[in-house]
C-alpha cells in the first residue's frame, strides 16, 4: 500500500466517514436556516490587504500566499487563500451593503486554509460553519438567538450520533475583566497578559495558572481568584462603574433568558477572547460528560471594528457595523469525536441494491424504472458473481433493502424485497414496487 503521497494535515475522508460528516453538516445547516439565517458563499481567494486588515503581525503568518499564478504576474502576489470566513464576510458586507437587507443574518459553510503549525485535530485546511448577524446597532436578543441556535445544533448532532454527552454554553463579557483590572490596578501590558492568561485557564495546570497570575498581580492574586469564583449577579458587581454595570446587566439578561429557554448556560469569567477585535459578550460551547474533561467545540463573540479596518483598505468609509458571530469548526469537531471513539454510528451508503440473478437485462431495466420513481438511492450489481460475494458487497455498504429479481414460470413479474432492519422479506409485483418504497 502506498504511503506518504498525500499532503499532510489536509483532511480526506473515506465514503463511510464522509457521509457522516455530510449528515452533521446538514444538521447544522437546518438549524441555521430554521432561525432565518440565509446561506452565502464567498471566493476562496481574497486580496491579501483585506485579509490582513485586522492586523498584519497576527495574520500574515497564517496566510497561504498565491505566488506563481497567472504566469508569475506581479498582481498574483496581491491575492491569498482565505484563512477564515469572517474577514471575507466583512468585505462582502462592504461590497453589497446597498443590496442587503439589515439586520443581515447569514450562515456560511466552506473550507478555509491556514499556514500555521498543524496540531492534533487542527488542520491547514478545514471546514468552518459560521453564523452571523450584522446591523448598525444590535440588540442583545441577537446574542441570545445565535447562542440558542448553536446550542440546538450541537445538541442535535449528539442526538444523531447517539453520543451520551450534554452541552454547556459558557458566557462572559470582556468589560467585566476590564472592571477587574480597574479594581486591582492592573495596567499597561499586564491587562493584555491577564486576558491571555484567563483565556488559557482550561489549558494550564492550576499551579502554573496561579504562578503566572502572581507575576501579573503578585499581591492581588488570591483576591482575583476569589472574585472570579463569584456567581453572575448585579449584586456581586455593584462596585463597577455605571458603564460596566450596564454590560453586566445585559449579560445577566442573556443568562436568565437562556435559562428560561432550557439552555444549559454557565457564567465563565475565564472565557475572554483576549484579542482586541473581540468585544463585549464572548461565549464558548463545551460537550461534557460526567467523567471526562469538557471538550470545547465552538465559540463566538461580538465584533465592532473589523468592517472599519477593511474600509480603510477599500477607501469606502461610510457605515459602521456591529455583529455577533459564532462558528463550528466542522473538521476539528469530526476529528475530536473520532479520536474519542464516539463516531460509532453506521450509515448506509446506498438505500437499495438489485442483485444480479436470473432476470434478463430488459426486466432489470423495468425494475430500475420503478425504483427511480422513489426518493431512494439505488445500486445495481452488474457483474456476474456468486451471491455470497454480492451479499458481502451489500453488507460492506450497509445497504438495508435487498432486491432479488427473476421471471417466474407463470411469467407474472415479481421481485423479492428483503428488509434487513425489520428482518422481513416480501414478494412484490413489479407494478407495485415504487409504491412499496413510497
């Protein structure tokens, strides 16, 4: 068997796994569409200046540059493969804002490419399933709507895969952390360090976390730890200034509304998304079991300055937008579930198979005419082979309906339909075959 002939860290699935991923993708798309989010696509290639609009230092190392295209023409250096769907979407808004109806609610499910160090379940090519709402002034109910939509999507995926886990949504507001910095006099670069440290809380041993926190605020370490353990309530945050208190009030409203909608939501001050362009409310979804560490599978937040950054590139300064964004990294989710041995669901690659028996070619065509009136997928074993070999083929594709066809002595055309799931078989007249499957 040939080895090492595929580019590493790029996804490629067998048909059995691909059909599972397709079903998961369909579940996500149905939940997005159910909340009246519309589907769009954007090109795989964008201007490099657009992709780097939110920060050259951060983004340039992630980009797949398109050198050598168009016979090595100079303008090819201006283009790159997109590294996410968010920046292209911001560009899309600017391009089409006179045509779009706001608030604009969009979902997008496409591949992206990142030139970064690959890690386990983090590929250089992967599929993102994004959901966004964009407007000039967004009410917090849009945060609630997106969180509920993503929660239902993940819950439906677990139900479909028959995985005995439950879903948690962890929420926070970055202004609470700014309030902590004010309260404990954390200033300068230590503010960014605190955000980054909190964002890595679940990845660090407790001792390591406390040591790093001590380096940021050595005399306030225990006070900060104690404060981070408080429940989400206005009373616990009454010391904050009026502006930050309003953010806490909004977060309490989001929390209580989600609870009332039976969403398993948790206030989590360690969810910070420390980069500057993530603002306001931030949230992350975990799949949880009773005996294992919670598994983060998707996250989201608000933006308030990305469109302006791209407008600086396009010289088109007009409106400014807020938006709420969430994304499921489908390729990463699929890999994580597979590595945890949770992808045990077996799906049929085909619904029906017609075996090669004694029926004439003409009669087989009549059978296929009947079956093509149904909404089932059909496979035909055309080659001559022993039935045992044909059965093994059907079993390998998890085909449930087996059809045995021949013309009996009375010339009345019938077929035998075997339903493996019900462990039953029935003799059906050819004229009634499509009715049987409809």
